[in-house]
C-alpha cells in the first residue's frame, strides 16, 4: 500500500474522537468565559467598579459566577472523559483513518497542537514514520521485522520526507493537471531511494519536534535491515527548520545517524521567519490597546508554539527560555550553521515573474519571503551559507505549488544525480 492509501468507507466511531471533541468543547467554553468576563469588567471599570485580583477579571459575586462556570465545565469534561473511556465503543486503527480526517487533524495540530499535547487530548498527533503506508514500530526490533521483510535492497539509501505546518505525510501527493505528483516517489524511482514519510504535531515547538526526530532517526538507524549508506532529507516549509533542529540535537548528542546524512533539500523553508506569524503578533498587541478589546487577545494567544517559532525561524530551545513567546521582540535568534559535510539544496518560489531587487525583499511565495527562503539576511553572521550553485528559485509559483509542480521534482532529480556523482568520484 502506497503512502496515502487508505481504506474506503466511513470509519467506525472512535472513542478517542469523542474524548478529543469533549476536551475541545471544554477548552472553548473556558476561553469564551474568560473573554466574556474581561469585557464585563471593562464595562464595570468605566463606571469605577473594581475588578478581581487578576487583570480582566471581575470581583464579588460576578467573579464567583465566572469561576463556577469554568470549574463546572472542567468537572463535567473530566466526568465525560471517564465515562467514554469505560464504554465498549468500537475503535479503529490509526492507519484506517480517512484522508479528510487526517487533514483536519493536521490543521488542528498546527494551530493548537501544543495545547492538545499539554491536556493529553487524543487529537494530539504523535510523531511517526511511515513506510509504504504502514506505521514503523521502532519501540523494539521485533516490531520492524515483518514490515522490513518484503523490502527490496536500495543499497542503504533512504529518502526522508518531512512536511510543513498544518500538513501531514498525505500532502506529498498532489494533483497537477490531472497528474498525480509525489516528489518522494519521483526522486526515489530516479535515484534509487526508499522513501519514508514523517508525520508530526506541527504545533509543538520546533526544537521539540527536532529532538523527537533526532531520537527517532537514531532508532531507525539501529533497526534498519541494512547499513544506511545515504540518508537524504526532503523537507517542505517548517519541515526544513525541524530537520535543522534535529541535526543540531544529533550533533550535540553524538548520534550515529547524522554520519549517514548526505543531502538535505529545503523547499520553501522560512530560514529567517515568515510574515504570517508577525501578523499574529501584531494582532495580539493591537488588541491590548483598549480595555474593551484586550480580553480578545486570548484568541490571538491560542496560536501554537510551532506558529510563534515561525516568527524568526527559531530552532533552538534556549531562544524562548524564560520569555513569553507572545511578547514582541526583535530577531535575537542565534544563528545555527547548516550541518557540516552535508550537501544542502535550497529551493524557493516567488509569485513574481522575474528576478528583481523588489522581488527578493518584498515578494515571496505567498507565505515565505524569497530572502528568507534563500537563507539571505542583512546580517552576514545570520545568513545561511548555501553555495550559489545550490540555490534554485522558481518564478510565478506559490508556496504550495512547490509540492505539486512536476518541474520541481525534475529539478530535484537533476541536482541529486549530480551531487551523488560528485560523492562517488
């Protein structure tokens, strides 16, 4: 079964879906009550009525009412979850989910994935690897034997596919003019790789996903049926930051898998951030300007840690240590060098039709500015040192089209073929 293949028909009722929906409903009620209380107090304050001890809260009986609403919601939510866990409802394996549900979970995790994990919500997506559409169980060697038994030898060449924010492994398969496009399949068939697809919770901090990926690749290195001679990574958007973080963690811990890493291809990666998160930060600050809109800043603060990391392309844990990630600040991120001894190709897109100074600075692919995707920075110490021959820009193309346009896959095959020829000389 190829990546993305799923069983047809409606999925049976899932206990974890009911639990997840219940917990999300409780979160929504809690957030709405906080906003309502904040607006309530803003009105009272205009008449000189004092509020509660915390900002945007009411005092007296009114405050007790809001607290009781939230307390009752929490109790009812926990009770419902306990009841659902006790019911003998039918369950379904993760691999049998429909593409529609998988895509919904990808978006949900991208937006509030960190909160889902913190509240043990079953909607939180665990990091997994998939081979031919099947989950790879790396918890023990016996779990991989059946899955690996039917593999044809590729000479130890693996192509790891890492998706971006609010996406999953299924998004590597795209339709373009009636043709199915999957860069993983294109590159693997042309260059002799075994494609493996990563799925992860893109709402978690990038450094956390990087650490998890580094540890998972170390287990894959230990269990793969033949010696890994060439690990190549194809990463789209946020996925490029995740693999950079994984490489940093592996280097700090002396992991073995990094010695097998030969190539990394970045597709539209915001090496120095994306304006989409800056807009969220601006909205948060704007709502704080008046007491009547300040309670609604809670909505802007619902965005995940993964999204706020995209403000400046943060890949290290210490960048936010002791700081409020919603607090506005200038780009103080420490430059993280590309992994040594690894060929890195940077592919960017721009909706502009031709090269120009304006296109480089102001025009990007609709989500990522061109300079950020190319690793350029006004400060030389922060610029990513890609070789000139390892840059490629596609014009009249947007961020998501990087996944669906056949010419992108063809460019990857040409570059990898030439890079491998140099390594073999």
